[in-house]
């Protein structure tokens, strides 16, 4: 679990990424991100947000391209925008 400290407010956040290199130039990834809220007052399950992403990366000679598509797993993710 990652902890972020910002303006004296610590938050419990999580990030996980699994990457597979198909070739020296191409890679795919699966990613998950979450926010559990402030460390001193963790959000209820209803207010926590989770999202998953699938990514495809291409490393070229002059340009690197990173693309992905993701979606929220909880209703709280939709409310945070």
C-alpha cells in the first residue's frame, strides 16, 4: 500500500501494475488503483474508489506511445470527478 502525504494530510492509496514485454518495442500491462481515504479516518466501503486499466505501450526510436482503457469498479469512483 502506498501512502501519500500532501499538506499534512496522509492518505492510504494503492497501485499495482503487472507488465508483459512482448518484444523490445511492445509491452502490455494490467493496472489497479485505489483510494481508501485519510489514514486517520479510512472511508467506508461505499466511499472507497477502485479502478482497473489495460495498457499497451510502444517504444519507438523517437516517440514512445502509452495507451490504455480503464473503468471504475465502485460507485465512489464515478462521484469523485
